[in-house]
């Protein structure tokens, strides 16, 4: 969850255009946060798959050395 805060030096009426702009900015910020979460999840999954790939390569190498050795 995130918050967007506006500060004015005094009383200020917010127009419909201001509301639309703020809504658009909030939606874009939410999309950016979602994409950042997806990116982090993808990077974590890639790191896990790389570990699995390395373990598999080592296992295959040990197997070959037993068979050929």
C-alpha cells in the first residue's frame, strides 16, 4: 500500500482536472510498484534456476566421470 500526499501553503480547492491528474499519477505509481515486484520475483526465480542448473551440471559431470572413469 502506498500514499500520495499534497501540501499547499493555504486553503486550496482541487479542480476536476487536478483530481484527474492525481488519479493518473496514482495509477502510474501503482503500476510501477507492481512491475517492480514482478521484476524482483523474476530475478529471484532466475537466481534459483541458475543454482539448479549449476547443480545439474555438476551432477552430470560426476556421472560422466564415473561412467567414463
